[in-house]
C-alpha cells in the first residue's frame, strides 16, 4: 500500500510539473518576447540605416 501511495504522489508531481512548464511556455509566447532572430534582424536594420547616413 505504501508503494502505491508513493507512486501516486510521484505521478501527481510529474503531472503538475508538466502542466506548469506548458503554462509558462504559453505565457512566454503570448507576452511577445522577441526571438533571437527578430532581435538580430532589428540590429541589422539599425546598423544598415546608420551606415547609409
């Protein structure tokens, strides 16, 4: 019986951690953080526009 209780606790913990990871990943995507490629593209545009001046 003790093994059953420990196994249930372990599975519940894993479930909660996966749900938390999924939630935080979705919130980060919705908050509009620029990805590395977008950030690099903005830097390239600003450098190009400075060079043209």
